[in-house]
C-alpha cells in the first residue's frame, strides 16, 4: 500500500476514479479500504518495482507519456515493463 499522511489523515493512491482501463487517472484519496486503493509492488529484475492495483490485475501505475517533467500525471495502464512503470522504494 502506498500511503501519504497530510493534515493528520491517511491518504492513498486510488486507481480508476471514473474508469478502470488504460488511461484511468490515479488520485490521492482518503483511505477507505477499497481494492482500488491497495497496490502490489511487483519486483523487476533490475531492482525496480511496478505497482499494480489489486482491483485490476494486469494494469500498472504508469507515468503518462513517460514524462520526466515536474507535475507529470500518473495513470493506470496495461503492464508493459517499460521505464514509465519502473519505480524504486526509498526509505526516508
């Protein structure tokens, strides 16, 4: 699960606010326990992870258009194993 806490409330990434297929927006949402808020980190051979929503196997967290710009949008997309779906986990 990916969590972000702001103003004392737990938030998670939520897949498919209005859809569940390719291009569905990823949103920061108050945690409600839904499967679209639960993410499974799938390990890749190169040490990165591809988060996949438990609500829609075969789909992955994806950076829209493989953008590297600040403010790039996240979406749900068919898992490709490409760089737009490769993330690292860093402790802070």
